[in-house]
């Protein structure tokens, strides 16, 4: 994979196309979790890939491409949200698109995630959906590993509380 990354960052179109195929699904899940809108997520991911292609020279270590690229996805998702606040508000009641065809449990998790803060939601998505290590999340968020561990801890607690509330509400 690092060979494809190196070639792509040097401008090889075919290698970049391979990177797109590898990273687009995860980038879309991450962006959808932030924007809560499939349309906004698709826009953000498209812009993130364009930016990565144009600024590939900034990623000097191919082994660090993943956190570098996901940082771009986060930044583009936030930028798209700022430019389209009304569209994001309309989509806020929808479950995250990546969960749309999953089990009831996955839908419940998606709904609970939707009620968490953007900070908690993004750290959980990076860790459990994209399976980034704490060190990689630290690089993506530009925060110390200790801060990432703390955010993960509190995000998991908030998710558990939210799921309990929704379960209690469903039983009432």
C-alpha cells in the first residue's frame, strides 16, 4: 500500500485512483458522521481528495498518509458544514448513512451517535468505524494521545448513556 501512496503523492493518476478506491468508503463514513448528511459528506470527500491530490507533497511519510488524509476529510467536512448550515440542520434527524442498511442494533448506535457532540462522535468514528489507533487519532486531531484517550473514555460513556435513554424511552 505504501508504494501506491508514494506513487500517488508524486502525481501518478493510476495510483491515486487506487487510493481513492481504498479510502473513499472510510472517508465517506467519517464525513457523514460529522455532517450528518450524505450529500454534504460526498461534497466534503470529493474536496478532500482534490486537496490531497494537490497537496500530496506535504505528506512526506507514506506511512502517515492515513491520519494526514483523514485530517483533511475532517477539515473539509467542517468547512462544508459552515457553508451549508441549513442543509446540515435538515439532515440532523436522519441516521448516519453508513448505518442505513445495518441491524437494529447498528441503527440504535447510529441514532445515539447522532445525539452526541461532534467531538465525541468524531473520536468514536475514528476509533471504531475507521479503526484508527489512538496514536493515529492523535495525529488526525492534532491532540496529545492522553487527550484522545480521555475523549474516547468520555465519548463511550456518553454513547452508553444516550443508548440507555433511548432504550428507556422506547420501553415507555
